């Protein structure tokens, strides 16, 4: 099947659950996270709004409660980066993809002046401190390590917390107050799924292309951190659930069910998305969604820190930053293209769900002309 770039972009926004999908949208946090397989969540607030943006009418309290019900957990399943994942899938994701990040742990330890024996000792200390259903804040975990004689100054403490989760011993639980907390993964998820390797590769391939397609194979490799060989095996294992399409001469892969037909797209669809959203983070090649001239404004300095975006019909047209006040959410919008008065109204309407998510009125500020 041949698709134009415009058609591919429409299908991609449906896969990303920004537009209606033929399969029908998941209706809760558990469904959204399983749909994606994993969702970028290095920044907690960004991850929470990534969920809220796909669950119309939901609030921060709703998402927080779902996390307490263990509908999703945060850990480092791939690329050494925190994601939201289905709890039952955390173990096999770590075994399949997280293990590749562990391969670089020795080099990082050398840089930090940390030996392997101390790293393993820290895993034992955290395992003992959390055993019996305990849930400790980040500072309490650091204190437990320090009490056991493990150095946690500088970047050492973060590395050791990462290492214990990367090993599948701990995971990140919902915050206690404003502080990150940790639990034992085996206690938090007592009945994990255990697919064999080929099945696991097929699962992650299906979930990636279902939630991000049409996308090229190299984007799947970049997203998972898998080898090209493993990516090929995974796509083959997904079988007829995936289909290959030609997008202006580029081979891409998509959920076969998505290609059966969809409602006409509107050029007046607007979304306000967080910076660390799968809309951009899920791809190496973002040319369908972003003009080259705007990349610097979205990722200043190319340092991996993405600004929140306002998107019209699948294309980024502005960035936004928010200030949370007691009486309102104040948002500063920086247009990347010319936005007329009607466009600005639509952009503000797209921001309204974000303010409602936090239970506050919205105040929008535009640059002075």
C-alpha cells in the first residue's frame, strides 16, 4: 500500500491515540500504557499529562489513583530511561531490552569510581530495606545505603538506585508527597508475564507499531535499543498483525487494522502535549511532525530536553511553558509559525484540558508583537 505523507501523519496521530482509532480507544491508564507498551516518563509531570491528554475529562487525581492501583509502574525498561510500563510486563522488558543498558554499567561505574562489588552490595541493601512490602522514599533509600556504609554522594546514589531497578530488583512507586519512592518489583508485581524471547520480541514490535505506526524499522530499533536483527525477528513474530506501507518512497510498518479505514482527518485538530511525549520521543525521524527549522526551538541545544508543544493536525506549531499557581495555570505560548486570531483561540482551547486536569483556570500569555 502506498500512502502520502499527509495520510501517514493522519494514521500516526490515530496510533498515538490523539485522533479516533478504528479499534476504539483504551479508557483507563492501564489500557493506555499497555497500548503503547512503554511511555516516556523520566519527568513525572510530563508522563502524567501524556496519560491525561489521552483520557478526556480525567484529572491528575484520577491518574495518581490509577498509579496507586498499580495500573502502571515506572522503571528503566530500555535505553536507560524511565518509562511507564504495564506492571506485569516489567520483568520481561528488563530482560529483553534493559539488559542492553546494563552492558554499559561497568563503564559508568569506572567513571564514578565505583566497583562492581559495591554496586552488588547496594542491591542487597535496598532489597533488605524494602522487603516485606515496604515503600521508601528516595531519601530513605539513600539513608539505608549510607547506613550500610555505601557511598551515595554526587551521582553515586542515583546510579545505585538505577542499577537496582535495572537489575529487576526494585521499581519506582508513586510519589510519597513530592518525593519519588521505591518498592521491590517482585512484591509489587507478584504475577509477572513470562513470554519466551521470540514472543517478547513480537509483543514489543506489535505494541510499538500499533502505537506509533506508520514508522520505519529504524525508529523501532531506536526506541527499543534492540539490535536490527532482534527487530527483524520481532516484526516477523508479530506476523499479519503488522503491515508494510510505502510513504513517499520510504518503507514503514503499521498496525494492519489501522489501514482498514478511518474517519477523515480535520485540519483543525489541536493538541497541547507535554515535552516528553511519545508524539516526538517515539521516533528518530520526526520530519512528519516537525519542520527542520523548528527543531532548535523544541529541543534547545539538542540536549534531549524537549519543550511542550502545541500541535495542529499533527504538525508542531508552537511551544509552551507553564507556571503552576494556587489560583491558575499560567501558560506562555511561543508560536513557531504565524498564528492568526482564530488559530490562537484554538490553541488556547487545546490548553484548556490541561488546566482542567489540574483543577485550575487557565491564563494564556502570548508574545508581544
